[in-house]
C-alpha cells in the first residue's frame, strides 16, 4: 500500500466518521443528562429525508403559474442546501421532542420510546416520500445548489507540494464538505459546553444526581429537555450530511443503515467523553472504509473476512462494556425518569 | 403503592384506548397520503382474513410473532429488555439448518424434534453472552443485545457464504432441504382429515407456538421459578433480600427468552423457506417488542397481539399490492405507533384515567 492509497483510505474515513461523530455527540448530550437515546438512528433517518426532500423542492425551478398537479419549486441557488439542513434539524428535533415528552414529561420507558422512534422514522420517511415524489421512497437526485460539495481549504495546492503532510492536508483535510468541518468543530465546542459552562455543569448534574439539581432550585425537566433538543439538532446535522453531503445526493430508504447504533457504540467506547468520541468515530469510520475498500483482508497467515470487519465496532463495544479493557460507566441517573418528591 | 385502578381498567381499558389511538394516528397518516383509511382497512381485513389463503399467511406470520413476543414477554417479567430477538432467531436458523441438512434423508418426525432442540439451543446460546455480561459484569443488556443483533447479521452472512453456499452458486443460501426435513403445512394436514385448504406457508409450527405460549403461562404463574422471575422483576433488591440470586434469574430468564426467539426459525426456515438464506427473520424479532407490549406480557395477550400483527403483515402486503401509494412501510409505521402508545406514551392515557377513577370513587364514598 503506498501513501496515496493510505490517504485515500483516510479520506473515506473522514467521510464515514462525520455522521457517526455528529450522532455520537448528540447521544452524548442526551445521555449525559440522563436520557438514554437508542433513537439516534431514527432521528438521523428522519433528518436525512426531510433535508433531501426540502432541498430538492427548494432548488426546483419556480413556476409562476403551475398547471394542476404540478408543484412549483422555489428556484433557489446554494441557499436550497441550507434550507434543507434547517428542515432536517426541524424533523430531528420534532422526534427528539416526542422522545422528551415520553421520557421526561410522561416518565415512560426511554428505551421503548427510542425503539418506537426508529421504526416510526423508517416507516414515515418512505410513506411520505412515496406520497410526495412517487419514487419508491426516494427523493429526487440533488444537483447544483441543493447539495453540498467539497471545499478546497486555503493553499491546498501550495501545501500539497510538501512531502507526506502536504498530500495529507490536500487529500484528506481539504476537499470535504462543510458539514465535515462543522462536525469536527463540534468536538471542542461540546467539550467546552459540558465542562466549562454553568449550563454544562447542570446538564451533567441532572444525569448523575437530579435530586441535587432540583434541591438547588433548578428545573430538572427544563435541563433535560434542553439536552434532548440539542441532541435533536446534532442528529439533524448528521442526517443532513448523509443525504446532502455524500455521494448518495438524495434520500434512499433506510440510508442510515445502522449508523445510529454504531454512533451509540462509539459513545460507549468513548465512555461518554467528547474527545475520545472523536477518536472512536474515526476508528469506526476507518473500519468501515477498510471494509468497503477491501473485501477480505489477507494478513499472511490467515484471511480476515469482510464480515468480521463489519462486526468489529459492535464486538469492540461489547468488550468495552464488559469492562475487560477499562470500564465504561454510564451516567448514574441514566434511563430513570425523575420524580419530584412530595 | 395504592391501587387506583380496578383490574379490568388496567388490563383491558387502557390497552384498548392505546391501541385505538395508535390506529387512529395511523388512519391520519393514510388521510395525509391522500387515501381512504376505511377502504385501506377493508382491503387489509379482506386480504388477511377473507380467504383460507390469506388467513394461512396471517397464521404463518402470527406464529413467528408469538415466539418472538413470548421471548420479549418472559424477559419483561424479570424487568429485562431483550431487544436481541432478531439476532437470536437469526443464529437459531443456523442451528435448524445444520440439523435439517444432515438429517433430511430421514423422516420429519425425527428431524423436527431435533431441529426444535437446535433452534432453542442456538437461540439461547446467542442470548447467553449478553445475559452473562449483564449478570456478572453489569453491562447494559439493551446495548449488548443490540450489538449482538449486528454481530449475528454479520455471522449469518459469513456462514452462508463460507459454509452453506452451494458450490458454483452466487446466492448466499444453503441447498434446499430434502423430504425428511420438510414439516407438513397446515393445508397438507387438513388434507389428511379430508378438508381442503388453499396452499399457504402456515405449518405445524402453529401448534408448537401454542404449546410454547401455554408453557410460558405455566412457567410464569405456576412455578417457583416463575415466581422468582416476577419477584426479581418487581424489585431486584427485595428479591435479593428474599434469597433469590440475581445472576441465576438473569441467566435463566435470558436463556428461556433466547430459546423462544430461536424457535421462530422452525416456522420460517423449516416451515416455509426450506433452506437457510438471509430472509429467515426479516424484522420479526423487533415485532416481538410490539407484540409483548400490546399483549401486556401475558401469553394470551401475546397470542392476540401476534394475530393482530399477522393481520397487519398479510393485510399490509395486500394493501401495497392494491394501493401502491401505501407501501408496506405502513406496517412499520403502525408497529411504531403501537410501541409508542402502548409502551412509552402509556402514561398519557393512564394518568387521566387514574384521575377519573379517583374522582368517581371519591364521589361514591
């Protein structure tokens, strides 16, 4: 394997890791506040559909006087993509609100709510997609301003001339779509919010000991809703990236393909911490890149089947959960509805 | 804890309202799509119950859902959420295939019991690792069983490609089972006693499912072990105080749960597909969650809920055929709404109903 091939692998690692990272940080906010969220997958899927659908509509040509049955688009340029992102975030937040209502207000089972949200998204996206576009649950191909294209970072070609780090900058770091950079920036931002602000302190406190927060006169309900909504925003970005920032350029049914659960795995792997979450997502992104580039990996003595590579994130998570390599301890009040004492 | 609700309200009224709400919202979705929900319902009921052919398919789906529903229900009694039925049933399919492929020169009367044992053992084995990790290492069983679903999916693809695939064939599936591993379909059995039914995949597993449901009822409400499972589910601390070992209860409950999920493979792999391929589970493991919630974890409730979902699956297929604007994802949506309303939003109905009863009782006193 030469350097170019390796960088190609890293390039797809970055692209694979982005939705994982956004969803993983989304789960981080929610679970740190004590709300288990196995509905990351569903929120991402709903967002992927809403953003692709709205972007396609916004970029379609404007018809002043549509004949019956014809739908006029908005005829927007590059703003169409951003309108799509907004729609994705809105769809994801609506699902997050549902999860919050079930698990915070009604004190229902958070895991069951998450399961329901995953199925709901899988069903509704195709139903609505079929009703709107009649394309078997897909959205129209996104072109032009309706999708994100890679940005060339400054001086990519100049720095690219430097051996080794040059091509790394040019081929791996540069040329990604803007959502990739947003995802990367979210890591320090999340760390700062959680560990350096009053909001973050309270958020972590409701996840560890909500009773203490309540005693201090701070609303546990409001704090948890805030966390769940932030989770919705980040899942919305993750979904928007999937349908608008990748080569898919549109929504295909079930396009999240278990990424919500890999993100969940990464969250546990990272022990609910932002920077380790970045490394976990990059690792799982690399595994995915290797799995899709090479069918079976020949390591001399024996051949690692591609299925093993695909299962590796899950196996690693189980190992971590089992506590054989460092113990992953979830937030103490996770999964428990808070009942105010009377 | 004060009982505010009479038993009938708890067991019948609240679930009925919740299921009604789920279907009401589903009807709204159909209206939003621009179709007539009443007509959609008629097509579904006609397609699933209107003919012996349709009813056969309904029974076939319902059989699978009884197994996976019971699997989730048994675990619920111990307050364990086994979300891994999908993987357990998938791995059990491998066990069924091994028995069937090696014994299909004999007779199904010999193959069936051995395949049942294999299905139960493979299913239980796949549940055993998450159970052990929960019991001994405190790893959250919901997460580990989700992970094991994905690991099972990868394992199944690997096994199909590397072990079972017929040489020269491209498709990842085993060879077709011979005569000796083909269990009788219901229409064949009806033929023995001179009744004519149209051909459908419903098979002898229907009776196995009823037997399993009865067995679960006996286990949970008529044995000491069942009592311990329920006690543990109600309060694990109190159970420990009463001398019940949590490790033992978690392990046994999950083994039973995994075995029940595994039995589903008899119905699909042996009863219908007659080979092992990637279509042996197809989400039935997840339907079990909805079935158990709707059936309130009681075997009778599970059977009724499984039948309802059988109607939905078969009727939904007919519906997608008759009205292409309503694809089969409608079923997934209804499934989600049922899980939502009978599961996580249950208190939305329970709180007001409780208040109503409280006011009514106070008025009478």
